[in-house]
């Protein structure tokens, strides 16, 4: 996870568009090595704001490498949080648990 201040002029709609574009750009770099021919973005709905992610399968993982990738970005208060989940066969529940946790993430500013 990488948090960053995401100050995009134009308000919430512009911030959402910026996050979507950043995730789509990352996806374009993943597509050539993915098993899936069609990879759709999934919208994250969370109280602090929307986000996006996708999941892909590496078509030729080397021994010891991760086979599955889930990558995305969501809003947590004033932060845009980029995340990457790497997993192997049999770890689908871990990915679901992490995504559920991310939907409840909050940024609490220190006073």
C-alpha cells in the first residue's frame, strides 16, 4: 500500500477520474503478460469515496513467483491509496479479505 495526497483540481469527480486513469495505466502494462484477454476494472464503493481495482493472472510465472495480481486505488479521507496484492493458488480468500478491509480503511489526521 502506498498512500499519497491526491489533490486534483475539480473536486470529487476529477479525483475519481484521476484514480481510474492511474489504475487503467497500470493495467495496460500488465495485459501483455496476463492469461485473461479481457480485464475489467471493478469499482470499489467505500464510505470515504470510490476506487477501482483489477485482477489478473500471470501467464508464465517463474518458480516461486506469484501467479495472481490484484492492483487498484481508493480514497481514504484526503489520501489516495494505491495497493497491490500478490497471491498464489489457494489464496483467493486472502485477496477477498484484504479487499474487504481496504473498503473500511480510514485516514485519521493527527491533531
